[in-house]
C-alpha cells in the first residue's frame, strides 16, 4: 500500500472522527493511570515516612524490671498505698520483658507472682504449653512453701 493511499483513507471524515475518539480515549486512560501511579507513590511515601517516624520514637533499649518498678506495678494492681504497701516485692526472679517472675511477701507468706508486659500483675498458677506448672516449679526451686494451694 502506498503512502498516498493511506493518507487519502485517513482524510475521510468518518475515519478522522473515529481516530480522534480512539486517540482521545487512549490518552485519557494514560493520564488517569499516571495520576493513579503518582497518588499511590505519594501515599506510599507518606506511609513509609510515618512508619520510620514511629520506629524512631520507640525505644530500642530493653526495659529492666527493678524491685521498685515491680513494687509500683503490684501496689497499683492491688490498689494499695504505694508509700506503705502491705504486699512487698522481695525478689525479681526472671527479668523478662514479656513475662517477669517475682516473689512477693504478704503477712510473712511468700508467693510467686507474674508481671506481663511490664504492666499487668498476675498471681496464681501459670502453665507452659506442655502443661507443666511453672509457679509450682519456681516455688520448689526457691524453697517457698505455699500451704493454701
């Protein structure tokens, strides 16, 4: 096909109108896809910067459970006066950030207690995933006789 024949066919008004419509639709689709891509990139960038800002504000140091902090948690959970508590934390056995083991004393009676996530106080039997009683084993390990089980 010669180029002059091709140009002659394109000069027909019906072909020209269809070509304009087709190119316009194609151009609009390209513009819409570019706008969507730019909006996604901006949102993704903002989300990544938010995540990195959030990560920089969190502390990377490991929290250490001291006797004083454990005493504050226990006094707050038992609603005792923090300056003159009835239940006293005598020892922090396991200083784990997720599940800490402490020994508390109330009326000359020692018991095993647990602090979960450095803020939640739990006193009672705790079992591991194999069914072993961890409270009883720690009581036996530290020679604590608990008669009211």
